């Protein structure tokens, strides 16, 4: 009955079992070191045989591979067999000696147990962990590639969206931006024509103020600029300020086509003219003064200064008399930043008034705020009329607040703004290209990791197969030592 009871040995306790049961000596590593030296020497003289090449391709030859090598050599060295059935080949003798050394004190069992235990406990888990890590890195690289391509497309979409808002194609950004200025006068003329729709809201606001306040000269205090544009259009700043049409307009706005910004322009210096030691001198501000000497007979010299500078005030008066609009005065109302800000404030004021009136008109009829205007027939507008006026105001406000116009106004104000805007748009494209490059790098790295994982898998399979084979060899060898009782090596080896 005892023969029927199997012997179960835990994988981690296998080597300890072999030593404590006196199957192997504790100094087996020293014996194994001598065997390894003989194996290394015997390998140097081996016949070229397909099966032997496969066996030698392994990372570590064990006793069981040595047995297979001897069987192969018996076939390749068959002509060295004498009449007594013994082989005279040195190759066979060397490997037979190795097998005897292995079998002495069961060194082969200890070595096989150690290899199997190391594979199960360290080598195989390490390779599996590395493969899992490679898979995880591949997943991260897949996500990175997707995110980079998405980010690249987002930057590209932002670029084309910005170009569309500005009104350019984006092929030659700086040139297209400068060319847009040619369309600015026409755009402002079209916008100023929309102010005609604000005549009714302005009159409504004026009537409201007349009914609720005692202010006089309402035209001079409220919505003055809106009413001016309605009646006279988008005139020059000069005409707005003086009420007169200029005879000459010195164009203050830069020519969009011919503008070239050169920040590194060489500074030109004026040549200094040396007049020698004559009677001329210069004032601290650089004005030359002619000094004339007068001799009165007493030896004293009186110097008379004649200033040749032109009176700047005289120039201004002359320009006003000749009605010349220059500088900011040459800008139209909508081009002038200060006046445009005042205009937007008036539009905001008018819009706020209409919004409030709309809220009041939607309230119940018995509310006191409505009763205040019962005696003012000209204020009894219905909801539809007020909504229509409010819509007209908002359309004018939005037409003046477009992204395209804001950029054009900024370009007019500062030539360097063209470079900043161009650089900003190019930056979006460069970010898009950078994301594409990172995506390509992620793809390349993913391929490398994939190849590394592919090389690890065969190594893992080979190591698992070796461990399973060593398990079987050890179980069979121990079974013979225990009168063919079944021996089971338990534990992690069975989970692979």
C-alpha cells in the first residue's frame, strides 16, 4: 500500500529534498563546475550535425542533453566501433566521461533541480513581467500617437479657423494680411451705411429722455456720434472736430501693399558741416544763429542774434486755414481708436436702454413703471417694435466688433502687429507639425518595443518547455530510486 502513495515535493523545496535524503552531496556545485569545464572543452570538437546544432543552441546544456549528444555521436562515429563493440572516437569518450561525472553522487539531479527552480522562481516571472511591461508601453504609445494626432489636427483647425475669421487663406500670411487693408475703406463705408437703421432707435431714446428729464440740447449730450454718422457718414476726424470738409487729406493710414517692416534698418547719420572759425554758432537745440559784429569805436562788440527757425504755431494756423487733414485728423471716425471707443459706448448705451424698455413692456399692464408713460403716446411702442430696434443696434455693434476688423484696426495702429499676428499663426502650424513628429516617434518606438516583445516570447516558451522537461526527468529519476513510486513535483511549476 505504501508503494501506491505518491511522493509530493514542492518546487521550492526540491533541492533541499535531494540533499537531506542523501541523493546529492552538499558540495555538488564544485563537482558541477568541473563538469562544465569538460563540457566547454568537448564542445570545441563536435561534428556538424543538425540535431547537435539544435542542442548546442540552448543557453545551458544539462545531463539530459548530454545523453542525446552521445546517442547522436554513436551514429556519426559508427565507423570507429571496434570488434568488441567499443568506440575508439575521442568525441564519444569525452562525452561518456561527462555523463559518468554527472551520475556520480547524482550531480545531474541537483543541477536539474537548481535550473528548474531558478526558471520557475526568477527567470520565467521576469520575462513575463517584461512582456507585460512591453504591452503596457505599447498601449501608452498607441494612446500618445492618437493624442498627438488629435492635438495636431486641433492646432491645424485653430489655424484655419483664425485665418477664416481674419479673412485670409493662410498661404502667404503676412502678404494677405497687408492686402486686407485695401478692403478696409470699403468695409467701413458699408458699416457706416448700416447706421441709417439706428435713426428710429435714436429718436425713441430722445423722446424718452425728453419725457423723463428736463435737459435741453439733448442732441449735443446724447448719442451725438451715432447721429453724426447717420447724417454725414464716416467722415474724417478733421470734419468731425471742425465741421468742415478738408481740402487735402494726408493719408495717415499706411499703404498695405508697399509696407515692409525692417526692424534691423541701419541708422542713418547726418554729416556735420564744419563752418570753421566764422561768426556762426549753434544753439543747444541745433538751430544755427548768425552773429554779426558791430564796432562802435570804443572797442566793444555787440552781437546780434537772428533766429531763422520757423514758427510751428504759424504752420498749424496755415494748415487750418488751408484745411489740410493730417495725422490722426486724416483718419475716419471708425478708424480712429478713441472715437471708435466713444461710438461703442454710445451703442452700448442705446442697446441697454432698449433692453430695459423691452423688459418693461413685457411686464403686466398694471405695473407702475408702465403707467408713468401713459401720457406719452410717442413712447407707447409695442414689443415687436422695440425688438426690431434692438436687433438693428446689435447688428451694427457686431459688425464693428468682428475679429477681422479688430485685426485690421490693430495693423493700422502698429505695423509690428503684422509680425506678431503672423508669428502667432505660424506658431499654430509649428505646434501641429511638432505633434505629428511626436506621433511618428511614438509609432517608431512602439515598433521597437513590439519587436522586443516578439523576441522575448520564444525565449519564454523555450524556458517553460525546458522546465517542464526537467520536471519530468527528475520525477522519473526519483521514481526509480523509490521503487517506481509516483513522484509529483508540486507548486508553481504546474501553473505555467
